[in-house]
C-alpha cells in the first residue's frame, strides 16, 4: 500500500508540474496577445487624437470664417434699399461640433450675434 501511495503521489506531482507548465505557456501566449493589442490600441488612440486636433482646427477655421462673414457688409443692391429693408435676418441656429460658433434662437449669444 505504501508503494501505491508513493507512486500515486509521484504521478500527481508530475501532473501538477505539467499543468503548471501549461498554464505558464498559456499565460505567456495571452500576455503577448494582450501586449500586442495594447500597442495597437495606443496607435489607434494616437490617430484619434490627431483627428480630434484636425477637427478642432477646422472648427476654429469655420468659426473664424463665420465671424468674418458676419462682420463684412454685404455688397450689391442692399445698400440702395430703404433703411428698414436693409435689415438682415439673424444667423441660423447650428448644433455642430463648434459650440458657440452659431447660437440657438432664444439664447443670450443668439441675441448678441443678431444683426442690428
């Protein structure tokens, strides 16, 4: 009975060692995959940041162009119309990515930016 017990302990110990080795192999493989995906994620996040920066630049450019258009007097026949007819309609509401570029009707910015 003692020999059977020793043989069983040896087999259990050997199987536990094999299991541990296999777990380490799987851990190593998964670790490599995770590291690769984290690297890919970092690259994607960098591209997203670049796209956000470009979009912000475009947003500021559009906002500046809009402000320039609001400040420039219109050329053409409008200057020959009677004073009451020269009034322009207020700017349209816009809900784009540039907060404050165009204001929603009823807001304080809308009233400030309305043509007088």
